[in-house]
C-alpha cells in the first residue's frame, strides 16, 4: 500500500497581515511563500523542520462573491476550526500566544479524552487548539 502524508492545509483569513501576526509572530511559524494575485493574497507558513504547508488565504480569492461572503461569515463568527497544533511545551506556548494579545478561549487543561490542550481564536475568528506533544 502506498504511503499518504499531509502536504498542505488551508485556513481562511480575512486579513493576511493580522494572520501573520498570529501564525508567524505568536506561534513561531516561518513564512514560506507570500503571493498576491488579482487583488487577493495568500501566505504559506509552516513549522520549522516540518514539511507541511499552511496556506492562509482570503475567502474571496478564487470564489464567487456569494461563496466568499458565506465563507467569510462562517470564519468571522468562529464556526470553523482551523487546526490543532502540538507543542513540546504547552505552558510556554500558551504564554507566548496569550502575550501576543490573541483571544484566549481555554487555558491549558487536561481533557477527559487524555489530551492536555488550550484554545485560541486567530484574528479572523478561527478556532485554534494547541495540544501538549
């Protein structure tokens, strides 16, 4: 059987600069690509040493006005979970992200299913969880 791995994931953001302040500056991801086309921008970031790209893209890029509006509404009301990341030091990561001014939804907590994690909203409203590795 062939091996399948994760290559890219997409997170819709309304403002790429605000998204960079969260994903690059608060979470520590590196910028791998920054592209503008037809009035839209997408930025690819990723964890240093990990070969998975996270594409931060605007909801209206490549979509109709109605589709982009619908996606933007879901994002800004916090209806979409962006990702669950892992950290080798959850408490330090939590403090780093909290000190950036990100909206804290849950402080580090041991969950009934065994994970210890915390939760934030990124500047666009996406739910982002971080678990202890």
